[in-house]
């Protein structure tokens, strides 16, 4: 499934930011200032996040989980599931003092 695969630099555990979730959020999140760090990534390139950016990603995941928690539909469930897993990866990276890298498929 196409999308962006994230992992802690040098480790094998990965989280997929599915292309369909990305498209759904891009349609719904018109304020790109907050969500731009995640939604404006090149789906065919590579990226790396340092600790300050990882902190921003954690906050974004928390905001998205709250925002998409009220409506119980399939897409919102997928957003919450991704945010939960991605936040766990971010917290683990902070604890290990490592960066997160992403690569498009």
C-alpha cells in the first residue's frame, strides 16, 4: 500500500502513513500551519525529524485524535489508529534521543 513509511533512524519497526489517510486529512485540514509538518511531506522523497519536530508531531497526533474522536466513521477510526501508533513511535524516539526518518513508497 503506498504512503510514507516512518521509523526510528536505524531501527526496523515501521509505521505506515497510508496515502488514503493522507488524502483524507488534506481535504479536511484546511489550516496547514499546524498539520503541515505531516501533510506536506513529499510522498516520493525522504525526510528526517529531529527532537523539536518530533515534539510538534506528538502534539499534532494528540490534536488529531481529539478532533477525530467525536465522529465514529471508518476514516476517523483510521486517523485515530495512525495517530496512536505514530505518537508511540515519536515518544520512543524522544526517549532514545534518536531521529525519525520517513521515506515515500
